[in-house]
C-alpha cells in the first residue's frame, strides 16, 4: 500500500462528493456550492492518496494559532480501519502542535470515541469543560 498524505489544494467536486456520499454525509452532497465555499475558507485540508487515488480527507478550520477544529475526517468505507484516518490525524496534530485549542466534534459511538482517544484526544468532560453548539 503506497499511501501519501499531502495538502489537498485543488477542490475537485467529482472526487469530493463521492467521498461524502460514501460515508452518508449526504447533506453536503445536496449543497455542493456550500461545500466548495467551505473548502475554500478552510485553514488546512489534507488528502490521503493510495496509489494516486484520493481515499480520505481531513479538513480543519480555525486560525491556526489559538484554535483549530477538525471539521471533516472521511475515509471511504472500504479503506477504513487500515490506519489512514490515524495518519491523517497524526499529520494534522503535528502541523498544529503550537495551537492552543484543538477541537473535534463527532458522533458519540464506541467506534469514534475509541478512535479519537487512540490518537491522543480527550473528551471535553474529562478536561472539566463543557461544549455548546447549535446546528
């Protein structure tokens, strides 16, 4: 497996939308212009390429100094549990080492909780903080 992690600089709808669709994030597929705008305004986007094919993406937003939020981490289902998400997260954590607050919101499932713990993140309540959100 020849995996390469690099910045995703050129937004290509024909490769991004199928990735979102494959993991069931169809709200983004229904609003492709919003997704394109979100990518353009992102702080950093990393792509995971396997033999030249995009198989995963990590998109972060924020200022890169005081706060960074991992907004999207998607891996095609057939490539999940092969270390690709871990490599994407490790690269982002490395690139944002000096950022004061590193955040991520995710589904509360055993699979996702275990994964994000495995890459060194902690749940907010363990840190004595509360998270508030509006969707």
